[in-house]
């Protein structure tokens, strides 16, 4: 892998109308690192993750995402895998169709590989609307990781997952964090243990 | 009176001035809002 | 310059691949839920029937026929046209959509979907209307092309407006308000064209071209501006 | 700002010119003096629309000073809305005087009504987007799209579809009977009303800038 990603955030802040969600956030993460974002509810964890994913823009401050030293200005989504509870899947599409919608590669056997890896093999042809919330979470994780992207953003990755699901998740994160850049936003200490550095939004804001 | 065309001219001019007066009134109200906000901000400090 | 245009072509090819995927997805969802298209077709059928029930024996002027056709088409299509974007917002799938595709791809896919939907509705409404009202256009090709060009122009403008409306808090009630002033010129010209084709007037190429040019202009500007509607820039 | 303050001098002169100096037109008589107010007001409503659209384009291209540019487009549209309503009212009075009906659906009347509807739609869109952080982008796109469609409406539709009434008295009047003195007065009042628009526009912009600065300094 020659692709080295670098995320540099300096003095990010986000306001929503008159109220401010967070301010003065600075950090930098590189490929091969795992970065956690923690903080109490309402401190802007999800918003920060969405800003990194390019779904929202910071009100002030600068966020630069670089690939091999060159800033990515276009089609950021090609480099990103993203999973968040705010991201609903297509209810009327089957598990396989949802995964293949997210899949951008050529080799279609990878889709089946990931589906069985996360234990959804026997639910492959069910529509997403009849899945339980835990299975939906697994499907979200599949769509985030299926392209083996350089940047993986996970917002509350372990929510609704059972022990077996968490096992798979942790194993996968351990595997990808050697080469990719992983950012996890969560309050679960078990998930945060995967990363060796991060920020606490509660401390930032005070 | 009504048959006199100048009457209509008079009405037209009047309507235009009423419209502009309403616009000014709106701006006026906005200014008073800002005034209130400024005084509140000063009080906090 | 050459590199730039080459880049553009390559990007276009990648776009195409994604667009097919997006279109397929929209059609799967549409045919599995069948909510919007069923309502549209039912609406079209019921209004056509009720119009013909009450007025088939009367000898309406052709202009009135043309107005009725367009009113029926327009209002039956209205619901489903904005629905394509509103559904993404209401079901919370817009993040999933935008994390896996470019804004331009989304626009083109939705435009094509709306266009096909519109054509389906007109293909159902117009023969039904002609059949029940017992009228037949003198110059059928002119008539068909007037309906086709009108549908193209209407679907191109309503796609953009549907995207705008989906991002607001009021959605479908707002759609009527904001689409009315901008669809008026198109409806106006389409009604005139259809009326003159029913009356057996000569082919009015200028106005047909006007409708196509209108849709071309709107589509190209929407293509450029769509990303500002879809996501914060 | 000084240029705009000239309106205090020019407006009285304009009123004097239009009401007393200019001779009445041949057919309409004194009622023709409505022209000197109706036309400038209509001009301003189109100008305000154009300015709002141009600001929206600048906003989307530059993507800086978002709040201020958004407010500028909005202010121009707000002034334009008032002037459009005034145009419709004064126009219908004039129509009553010259044609005997308040409303005729003449192409010109139609286009101004559609302009009014566009403004109304813009404001309802703006208020429906209150909680959306991307309001500036969406409302600008709407203004730009409607600005693209407006020429289709204003120039093409009246030409493609000649008005139901043959040549109206007013149109004849404009073509044939407009004397030099009338032309000067009309031009003078158009300039004056443009200055008036600019003056109000500057004031509202200053006010918006103050509000924006106040809000941003509030919570730091």
C-alpha cells in the first residue's frame, strides 16, 4: 500500500443557527492510526464525523484531507467508508442489493465474502426492512468496509451488536487499522480501547 | 372628482408612497430589534 | 485543454456506470413499493374518467381538450415527481446515497427516472383521454411530439424543484407554490401546441424547439447547481 | 452613499416634472402621468430581481461571507417584492383608466404577476428552510433558476403569443406619441427610482451586516 492518508483539522467549529455545537477542535491523524472521538451525548460526535466525511461543512476552521501529501478536493467519497446510526439503508432493497449498491469494485465475489464475514449469509435475500436492528448495524458496517477504503469513519459501530457481532467488528478493525485510517466515535470504553489516541469533546468545549 | 384623470394619478402616487413607507416601517422594526439585542449584549458584559 | 476534456470523458464513463446502478436501485424500490406510481396512475385514470363522464356528450372546443389533458398529466405527475427526492429524505437514506455517489450522478439518475415516469404517465393518460372523449388529432405526429416535448420540459424543471423541496421542512405543500411560477411558461406553450395540433394546424417547429431548448438550458444549469442543493458546499 | 442621497433632491424635481411640467399625452390626457411612476416602479422590480440573482451567483462562486451575501440577495428580493406589488396595483389602476378593466391578462401583466409569484415562492422557500444550515445554497439555486426562466417569460412568451387585445392604447402611445419632454421626464424618474432602490438597499445591507457581526461576536 502506497496510499498514505492524512487528516488535519485545525480549529474546527460548527454552529447550527444561533447555537454552537463545538469549537476549537484540532487534531491530525495518519494512515495506520486509529483515532477515537468521545464525549457525552449532544457534544457533537456525530456532527464531527459527518464533517470529516464531507456531509457537513465546518462553520469555522479548516479541514484538510490529504492523499500522499496532496489535498483531496474532489470526490472525497471515493476514499471513505462511513457508517452511522443516522445513515439508513434502503428498506426495500435486499441485503445483497444494499451491499452491492455500496460496492464499487469489479470482483463481485467480495460482496458475498463480506456478507458471510459479518454473519448475514442466510439473510442475504431478505429485504432490509425485515432485519432486526443488530443485523442492520452489521449491514451498515459491511457497506462501510466493502470497498476497503483508505479512510474508515465509524459512528457508534458497536450499537445494537451482540457479542458475536462485536467480535467480528473488533477483528476487522484490528485488521484494517494497520493500513487504513480509522476514526471511531463512541462512548463504549471497549471500542475506544482499539485506538491509541483521540479527543474528548467534553474537555475541548470547557 | 372621479372622472378627473388627475385623481387616478394622485392615487397611484399615494399608493407608491404607502408602499415605500411600509418598507421603511419594516426596516425600522428590524432596527429596534437590533437595538434590543445590542443593549442585552452590553448588559451581559 | 485536451487533458481536461479527456478527463471529462473518463469521468463521464465512470458516471454512466454509477448512474445505471442508481437508476436500477430507484426502479427496484419503486416497483417493490409501487406507492407513488400507482397513486399517479389511479389519479390519472379517475380524473380522465370523471371528465369524460360529465362532458363526453358536449362538444368542447379543442383548446379546452388540450387544457384538460395537460391539467390531468401535470397533477398526476406532480406527486411522484417530488416523491423521488422526498423519499430519500424521509427514510433517512440520503446519507447512504451521498456517501456512495457524486451529486451529479444522483441528479442525472433522478432526472432520467422522473423523465421515464412522466412518459409512462403521459402514455397512459393521453390515449385514455382520446379514447373516452372520442377525439382524434389531425396530425398525430405533431400531437405526439407536442406532448413529448412538453413532458421533457416539465420533468426537467420539476426534478430540480423536487430536490429543493425535499430539503425543506414543508415538502409537498411547498412544491406547488414554488413550481407554479416556473412551470407556467412550459405549460402555457404545451397547451397551445397541443391545441393547435388537435385543431389540425401546421407543425409549429419553432415552439417545439423552444420546449426542447428550455429543457436543455434547465438541465445544464441544474447539473451545475445540483451539488449546492444536495449538500453543503 | 452620497450618490444615493441625491434621491432627496431628484425625487421632488421628478414629481414636479411629471405632474406640472410635462404636457398631457394626446389620447389619455392627464391620466398618462401615471406612466412616469408606473414604469420606474416596474423597472425597479425587475432590477431588484436581477441584483438578487447576481448576488446568488456570486455567493455560489465565492462561497465566502456566506451570511452577508445571503442577506444581500434576500434584501434585494424583499425590496423587489414591495415594488412588484406596487407595479401590479398601479398597473391595474392604469388599465382601468385606459381600457376600462382592472385586469386583462395582457402579456405584460402576466409576466409581472409571474414575477410576483416567483418572489412569493422565494420567500416561502426561505422561511421553510429556517432550520437548514444549507439555506444559502438552496435559496440561491432557486433564485438563479428562476432568473434563467424569467427571460423566457418576459421576452419570449409575449412575442410568441400576441395579446388577446390588439395593440393597446398604451403601446401605441409609447410608440407614437412620446414626445421629447415626456421621454426626458420618464428617464429622469427611472434614474430617481433606481437611486431610491439603491438607497434603501444600502441601508438594509448595512443593517444586515450589523446583525451578522453582532450574532457572531455574541457567543465567542
